[in-house]
C-alpha cells in the first residue's frame, strides 16, 4: 500500500529537471513534479497546486478540499497514536 501526503507547491526550483518546493503542513521539501507536468501543464503553472506526494514525487493533482480532508484524517490517526 502506498501513502500519498497532500502538499501545496510553493516554488519551482528547477524547471528543466522538474523540481519544486512543496509545503506539507508547514514542512518544506523539494520534490520531483515530472509526473504532473506536460505540454498543457508546464512546471510554471504548478505553483499553488495541491498534489499528493509519495517518496519525493508529486503523483497526482488534487483540489484544496480533498487535501484538507486528507490532512485532517492523517492528523486524527496521529492523535490516536498518542
């Protein structure tokens, strides 16, 4: 089973290599956006997009509501482990 964590792309750091910075609940990490860009969606258009991140790759675009719901569920799981 794979787990994708919602994050918001805040910066494109290297368009040629398809690298960006994503904010995941306040933690900023560099990720690869190659799976979500193409001729209709170049890297520059990804800023502000919500994506599911898995092992350093943006795997899929999601909307803000879906991201919020997923982050809420993940927080509830984390809180139940305490």
